[in-house]
C-alpha cells in the first residue's frame, strides 16, 4: 500500500467543545476512580495556544492528561485507533484527533498542528512517538522543537508517573493501581521563539523524564491483577543475559525463562524480577544491556553485510487496504542483515535493501511495520517474539540514538 499524508485542520469545534464540556464531568470521575487516575488538575492560565507535551507511558495517558489539563485540545494519536470501521465512526463522532500512521515521516502531523495552533486550539502530543516499551522516557523526536517554533506556539509539559504499570506497552493484561502526574512547565510562545529547536527538545526531555522502575523502587505501589505479570515480555526482551542467545526467551504467567539455557526469573507484585540467577532486577536495565550488546557489534555487522542478524519464522505478512489490514501470506520468514530485510514464503519473496527502507516501527504492540520506497509492509506473528529489535537495529546501523 502506498502511503499518503493529509493535513487535518480543526473542524466542528462547535460540536466537540460542548461534547467535552458535558462528557468530562459526567464520565471522567467514574473512569478516574476505576483506574485510580490521580493526575492533578492545572488551575493556572495558558497564555497562548500551546502544544502540550506528555510522556507516553500507557493506554491511559489520554485519561491522565484529560483529567489534569482541562483546556480544550486536539490529540495526536496513532491511526491504529481507527483501523476498525466502528472505531472510525466512534472517534469521528466524539473527537477531533490528528491521526498519524506508524512509521510515516510526520509531515501531515506537523502541518495539522500548525493549522490547529493558528486557530487558537491547543494540541496534545506524545513527543517520544511510540509508547514507552521499558518504562523510561525515550528520546524526543528531533523535529518536535522545530514544530513548536514553526507553529508559533506556546508549550506545556505534562509528566505522568506510575501509569506504565497499569498496562505496559508489551502486555495484553490490565492491572489496578495509581497513576500520578500533572503540569511541569508552562512556556509562552515568546520564550519558545527565543530558543533553538534543540534547546526546546532538551526542555521537553528534562520535564518529561521518568524511569518507572526507579520510581517504583521508591514508591512500592502494588498493581493488582489476576493474570501473568511476565506474559508477553518477550516482545521487548530478546537477548538472554546468561547464554547471550536470541530467540530463546519465553514467558508464562509470572515467569520469564530461556529455553536455550534454562535461565529463569519471576516477576513480583511490584514489577521486579526475582530468582536465584537474577542478573537484572527490572526490564529497563535488561533492555539497556541487550541494546548495548547489539550496538557494540554494529561495525562487525557492517563488515559482513549479508550475515543474518535477526530472523523469525512462522510470520504473517499483511497489507493495508483502505486502512484495514488483510493477510497476504500466513507463513513467511522475516530476516534482517546490515544490508537488507527479506520476507520469504511460498508465494512471496520480498527483498528490501536497507538503504531504501524509510522506517521500521512496531504496530499494535507486536507487528513489524516496514516502509520501503513509500510502500507499506506489516509482519505479524502467531508466536510471541520481539518486533522492536528490528526497529532498534536499523537505528543502530544508521548511527542514531537508541536508548
């Protein structure tokens, strides 16, 4: 599918403003109590139409910011929300979101934000792009600061803590526990105009930064749930700290183990690893370690560009038609070297030179989205595996920040 970017200026605010004004006091208290949302309502003035930056910690960010930032605003969200026809109808009825397709360069988002600010409407956006996979604020998208300047916008920073444990990005389970947060900084458009784009990015990162595991180490909040606390962690963790092999990690209930060497850890009610052989007591430290191991081998990979670095069989190749995924082939192998990505099955044999790949992203938590020369490929899996390792690897090979 060839991707297209459309600019979406604000529309029908005569409908959305009163809808929010009525829905917020009626529904928000119920939802807030249900999910223990304890973000603090900001009572000060916002002098300019502003871009509200929030750290992307969970599916409940929208509730947290909606509770803490009561001014009318449009949200930037993934178009995964409207992949299903009924969701497209519902979202169109109750919101005026700016939708972004995973992996796109974001031109439509930037122009839509500028058009929105020009109309005096605030915009809420997670400048990390994707949801945190390891509980720690990721690097800010490089274009973010320039977008603030080009939009002639003010800026608000809104940080949330604890929300990562409500439903980690890698999990399909929901837990009960508190999410805290509130406005950190309010900056005028004059203040933003006087700064460089890099300086703005630095402010955003400083204001939004949180390491959820360090926060949890201090607060010891219990996040309750009847389902497995380790399940689906292998969507993030792919390198065993004991045998250093890729692909052997598997989760079940509260246990993460390696089928290659038997390394086993248990996840406790606070989200930490326990066991006789624990190398890292939390997912973030484990993730940083595995990324550093792979990154240290980049020159080795480049010296042997056809060597397969990551490979997963039993994958499902999908396409998109009218924004809906459909299956092209059910049993393909996805492989990546320093030179190319290949998708091979009985029907398909796709070769994508890495220098022509625009981006790799993770879609719907586990599918790998690849954009090659404007054409979109999506690869899913029946068996749990890490899709994010492909996204990390291309960043490392291109010398970009990856932690």
